[in-house]
C-alpha cells in the first residue's frame, strides 16, 4: 500500500497538485471504502485499475472532491460534483466568525440568510452549529441548486432557487445575519486561476466583473434590505481585495463598523458590517 501511494504521490506532485500525498491517500481511501487512517488494512494486491484511474483524473487537475464525490466542511460531509462550487477551507473561518456573532445575539431563534449558497455548506454549518437558528438559503444556478437540494434534504435549512439580489422579500427587515461567499474573481485574472477551479467550478460562482466586486456591490443592497437594525452581514472576498470591500458598506448607505478580518493564514478574507439603527 505504501509503495502504491508513494508512486501516486510522485505522479500528482509532478502534475503540480498542491497536496499530492493527502490526495493520493484520500483517493485510495475512497476507492477502497475506508478512512485515510485505515489504509494499512488495504493489501497491495487490492490496489487495482480503479485507483490508478482516479489518480489519472487528479493528475489532469480534476478536483479531488469531484472524483470522491464528497467534500468536508467544518463538521459536515457534503455531496459535490460537476456543476457546483467546491467549498474551500478558507470559508470555514468566515463561518466561524458568523457562528460566534449569532451566538452572541439576544435572539431566541436567530434568523439567518445564506446568499449564493452553492453546495449549501455555509447554510448547513450554521444550522448544525446554531441549533436554535432558522436558516434560509438561495442559489441561482440550476446545477448547483440540484446539489444543494441533495445536501439539505432532512435538514432545517429552507432552500430556494432564485436570484440572491431579490431573494426572500417576506423576510425584509427581520434577519439577524446575512452571509455570502459570492463570486469575486476579476475577469482579468482568468488565466491565473487554478485549473481545479477555472476548468471545473461554475463560472457563475467565480467571476464578477472587471474588479471582481460586482456581485458584492449588489449583495450589499440585498443585505441592507433583509437585515433588522443592528443585524450583521458577513461576506467573503479575495485576499487581494482586503481594504476595498469595507468601502462598499459605508455609513451613507446605512452601515456601521465595516471591517475586514483575516483567515487562518492571516490574509484578509471577509468583511463584516452592521446595519445602522435608524
């Protein structure tokens, strides 16, 4: 087993895969129906063409999660595949901040809206970790919505397909927290995007105008419409956009305390703001 994984690791490293050892082990675990920590139970003789076919797909920079059919996010295991944005570890710190903010609120049943939900990772994490919350999520893309619907089945998340800019008008002025991981990559950066994202994630989930901030500008108005006075918005952005996004949530547009926050790598990753009390 170790020799097979080592060979796969070298192939993935040569192909430029960022985490070759982890991916080689995760593919082996997925193919053989075990956890990564149980790979010692798999005999070398059991490594067959299925494993090397999976390695070849990853070698071609197909996302690991598309090959295994699953993505891990905080305490969740989600179904993902072609047509939906694969949740990233960076977003976990965004959700962590949101969870702490909601828990600190004086609300018996916090009302939360997740815009541009994708796989529903954010919505499900909030519903799981804030058990008293009421969570609503919206996704425009038909393919991504199908994955989200599978993931939220049996959960407390209310999911709708539609445009985030006009979503949930019945909740206007009532929401405690609005959260979003919108598209934020500038169109001019297309060639620099990792192949796993550029060639496999939906374009609708990636790119947003010349400076990457078009979607965030639109969601600022949506968040202001939905939030109650003193309600909070949390919105992810690229690390290169640190300092830019808080200027979208300005006092003259009804916001207070707009600020950027770092991710686990200490890079500016998300902006928060509070809806001003009239």
